[in-house]
C-alpha cells in the first residue's frame, strides 16, 4: 500500500530522515513511535506531501506521489493541534470543509456521537480544547478514504470520547483502511495497534507487533520496552 524507499531529509545541518525505508501493507493500524526529534513527524508529513524529501521515493499503490497532489484526496488527516479560524462557528467550519473537498460527507452521525449538536452555533475560539478535538475528529472521519493519519488523536479527550474514538478506529480497520497513528500514549498503542514502527535519529529501530517488542526486550509492557530500545541506542551513541 505505502512504500518508502531511502528517504532523506535535512533541515539546515540537522539530518532528520537518514535513508529510511518502510513498507506498510494495506489494511490495519500502524503506530509510528519515537521520541521528539526522531523523525516521525517529518515522515508523516512527507507521506502527506507537506514536506518534500531531499532524496528517496514514496509510493502509494505502486505509484510515486512525490510532487503530486491528487492522491491526497484519498487521505484523511487529523493534525496534532486543532488550529481553526476562531471567528467561525462549528457549523460554518464543517460547511466550508465539505465545500472544499469533492467527496460525500457523513458528519451527522459523528456530531451525534460526540454530542456536538449543542456546540454547532458556537465560535471555535470559544470552545474548550477537548471540544475542539472532537470537531477535529469529525472533520477527519466524515469522509471515506483509504488512508487515515492520526497525529496524537487522544489529546484532550474525556474517557467517553476516547471510547468512541477507539470504536471509530476499529470500524475503519474492519473496512480495510490503512491507519497511521503517532502518539506518546503507550497504553493506547497496545490496545489498538497491529504493528509498531519505532524511529530514532531518522532510522527505523524496530518494526513488528507490541507482543514481539515486549518479547525481544523482556519487558512486561510497551512503555518499558520502548525505554529499553532508547537506552540501547544511547549506549551505542556514547560508545561511538
């Protein structure tokens, strides 16, 4: 489904992606993990066409997407920070996005699920962070797309809304969608992800299931397993 070959990206003198290669099969939930500065955000933004790599190739369904834009109509993206025009109401924002994207929207079910009816006429600048995140989720899932990218999707969500989010993600998985998630919440990863990709210094240090990683590191949970990977990398760096 998504194949990344020898991807390089530098910002000034800083190398963020260093020959990264990755193949993601169609269907399933893939967590892209790594500490701040590991390259995961740059990788995701490269797939989205928001960052242009210095070298390498990104293919979706066997077709190169670098320098192209039409493929992005089949990607749903939830950004980490919900930066909306503060003077618009929720209803106005939803209408604007529906007018901009040439796809049928299925927003009412999501509005009902997250209890947003009472907020539709409110200005986005007056909403709490958690309510903005619910709007963010509606915007992300109201269109049908083959690829869904979720950047820190749990931010600000109350327990009930988090349950609804997990249900939506599972539903999309059952529809054979390919879902990429970045998050620092390891319990969320353990619960929903089929496969983990762990990045450090712009390279992939692990690719497999959370069960495989815990077995490889001898740790009881994913949080401690990731800590072991990072410690090994720090030890190697110091020895070099």
